[in-house]
């Protein structure tokens, strides 16, 4: 049987280069940020294991105030000790200019900043309105560009807010308009608490793409309510080729033990490969990294492919 | 904001009656069959709770030899005590003519039989080849029709076999040809060990629908590797309107505690409703039933919507 057949074969043939999907591994940052007491040693081991999987991009650390997120207090040490593998793009997340300066000093040239599409969520996170944060981000983008780095703006709660409920896609699109005008190089939509569904994805992506057809878009899903792979399927069909995922599904247990946060990288890769997409990732090496992540977390991670193994032996 | 917008709005408008999705709740049978020592009382309570959710169809029990599946030894008692709610279609699964006679005697008029698309899987289950089972099924269909009941043939391992690996969609289609020729009223495709992906769904459904455009098809997914809702999304777009699901994700822990078997009914309904589909199901009542299922199982069930709640308060 051919690797790709049926509708997907013609889709992929029509897509050309779009049969390559670029995964950004966020386990070391978004994942470990939610785990307590992980020693720097273990963080370096996980980063190095991930760098060896063939993944194109890794969100390595965040440079935040140690009082705000003590789990990332050792970001400088972790990053300085990690192997920087040629061909892998590493990025860092920063909350403000102090963080940006640390990230630049550490040598990062791809930097992410965050704003929430929901005003309530933004205020709860940083005690500022979305508009105030957007003013800060405009200044941050300038700072980064002057230093030769790129700026990605992550818009969290893009598919819903745990405080406000639905978020109007028009509001998300207006934020995109603003940050694009301010010079953002890329935009990511974060499904912060797993409120995304295929319909929400189509609403947001469709509206933004109509206005910014050439803007690189990345999607970041949580699997809190089981929809993560369905959301990715929906976005694939809209031509989106960049996705965040976290090894083992590491990160975010907002509700209870076993509750899922980030979609597991190996579940994404496993589905994509079976559908004939390429990711550059060796699933076997990724599963090794997922086992390491599970050992580091000290609990069973919510990844079906890690638990049950791939649908066929590798 | 309208309930349905964007691409889905036009899709649903184009579909007409297809915006109604018929869910068959299989928790009482496929779910409880995998739980040990559930008293008949609890089974009746769960059935009655599910009957009150607005779900259209319930797979209530199976009539199998108590030595083969002791969990279903009390099927007659459970069924006789359960409330038969007008408007709900109840079905039973049977392995052979003895089971069919019990099901008919108990008053069922919708009866399911199973065969595996994989010869190895079929032999391991019933010690017969797929072809031998198909001969038995031809006789069973006759028996059921003579008694005024309908016969649905469930083809398990339709999207992959844990022993043989990929299953050729041509083989699945040939089995459909055979059972249709033998008089089957409906066909279901079972993703027995969660090997389905959107591409496999398109391959199997596409091939069968080309040959039998008017044959009612039902899909039964397990969420073992996270793909269940993506598979359903794929099938929705091919016009499939009937799906099995199990309350709470009850059933099938083939690998480890927390491993998922059947896709959780509330995850399916939650996604469908947000996409503008109707199911007739009251999600609040369904979540009550899921909590009852969890209490009966005595363990946390693998349902994100049960754990985290719906994306918006009901």
C-alpha cells in the first residue's frame, strides 16, 4: 500500500512543500514550567534529547522573574549547558524588556512575547489590559529588531477564555492587525485552556488569513477536552503548517492528575506521519525523549502514543 | 455571535438533515464489559441515566456465554429491569445463534454481530477464520430477519490490527460486499485498538461508500492514540452521521491505568455541539451519567470534558 492514498494523496500533491509540517517542541519551556523542582541537569538532558530527534524548532526556556515562575529561575544555566545542535532553531519566551535583554545576552535570535486576547485573562496574568500589553509589545518588538532578533507574538486565549467564555474572532484579528503594524514577524494563537474546537479554529484562522495572507501563523493547542488533533486536522486543511507540541504532553495539569495540558508531540507526529506529512522528526527518538520527560516529571504523562506505542512498530 | 459561522455554516447549510448526528451510546455494553464486578443494580442505574440524556440509541447488553465474558452474565436481568424509554433505540450484541435467540427472546429488534477484518484477530477471538465467521453471520442475518429484527455487522480492526498491522481497505470493502449480499441492514467499522487516523478513515469510508452509497455506516473509534475526534471530524466531512461513543470513555484499559479505550460520549457531543451539529443529547444530563459511570468504575475515567468541564458553563 502506498504511504499516501485517497483524498490525502491529492491534497498533499496539491500542496507541494506544504506536506512538510514544522513542529515547535515546547516541553522544555511550557512543559517544565508546570513541573516543580526539576533540577537543571534534568532540563539539559531533556533539551539535548529533543535536539537529537530531528525536530526543527525548540522553545528552550523563558526569561521571567524567578519570583513569578521559580521553575525557570535557572534558565541561563540550562541554556548555557545545553547542546546547540546545528539546524535546530531555538527560541525563548520573555515577558518584558528585562527578559528580552537576558534572552538577547544569552544569544537567542528568535524571541516570543505573549498577550492575551481576553482582557480579563491578561489582567489576571500581568495586571494590565490587553491594550496596555500591546503598547509594551510594540516597544519590545523595536528592542528585539534593533538587536537583530525576530519577534513572535503569541496571542493566548485565542479560542476561548476561562473567565470570559468565547472570545470574538474579530478581537483576535484586531490584535493581529495591531502587532503586524507594530512589526511582529510571526503570530501564534494559543489555546490556553483547551477551549479550541475545529469550528473555533476555522473562525480565527480564516478571519486572520483573509487579512494577512502571508503572515506566518503557528497554532498552539491544549488537549484538555480531547480536541487537539481534530483542531490540528482542521488547521492543516486551511494550510497551516506550524504547530507547537510538548513531548509526552508535559505541562499543565490545571484540573486534576492525569488532566492533559499541551498536546503531546508524539501524538501529533504519529498522526501526521500516518497521513503522509513529513516533520523531520524520528518518532523513535521522540518516544525516547518522552520516556525521559516522564521520568523527570515523576508521573504518567497523558500521551496515548507514549503509553500504547505507535499504531505499528517503528 | 451566531452558533455556527464560517466554513461550517455553509457546510451545515448544504447538509440539511445531516446536521443531526446520531450517537449510539455503548458504555453499558462495550464499556462495562471491561469492568470487573459491576452489580446488576449499578448497570440498570447507568442504563436508566443514559436513557434520560436524549441519546437516540443505546447498545444495552450483549448476550454472550458467561464463561467467555462473565461481566455480561446478568444481561437478561439487567435488560428486564432497565427502563425502556420511548424514542430510544436499544440494541444488543450477539456472538452466535444462541445469543441471537436470547436477544430476540428478550425483545430486541436491533441486533449486532461482529467479525474482524483481520484473519489473525478473528482467529484469536473466536478461533475461526474471517471467512468462516462470515458464513456464520449469513445464517445469523437470516435468523434475525425471519424474526423481524435488523442485523448490523460490526467489522472490527477496520483501521488496523494489533497483530497484522495495517488492514487493506480493499479487504474491509470485500467484507462489506459479502455482508450486504447476505442481507446486512447496516455496517459499522470498529477501530478496535485505536489504530485509526484521518487518512485510514478516508481510505476505508471512501472505498466502501463508492460501492454502497446508500448503505448506513456507523463508525466506532477508540481514543488510544488521541486521534478519535480527528477521525470523527474526517468522517463528518465525508458525510458520516452515525458514531458510537462510551459515556466517560468507559471501557478498554488495554495498556495501563488511564489508558483510553472508547472515545468518551461527552467529548464527542461537546465538540459536535460547538460545531453546530445537533445530537438530541443534553450535555448536562450526559455529564451526570458520566459521573455515575465513574463512580461505578471506581476509577478516574479518561474523559477530558468530564474532568475539566465543558468549554463554557452549561
